[in-house]
C-alpha cells in the first residue's frame, strides 16, 4: 500500500523543476533510470537463483 505513494513522492521530487524544489531531471531520464535499475535487478536475480534438484532414492533390489 505504501509503494505507490512513496514512488510518486520520489518521482515528483526528482522530476520537478528546481524552482519548485525538485532536481529538475525530467521524465525521460527518470524513466530510463528506473528501467535500467529494474533490468539490473531482474538480471541479478536470474543469475543468482539457486535451482533445487530433487533426488529420488530407490529401494535396494530384492531380486536374487
């Protein structure tokens, strides 16, 4: 519930003109930065994912 309002506040504070108290970066640069961060995080998660392998134990054979 908090991610949307917090994200909007962060975005507005970065995109607003300096005269209005922001950093004046602009929408295109902010969107590109977000895309880069998301791609890096998804790539990191994909490369570091631990795959679990299942082992099946077979009972010893009783055939003589």
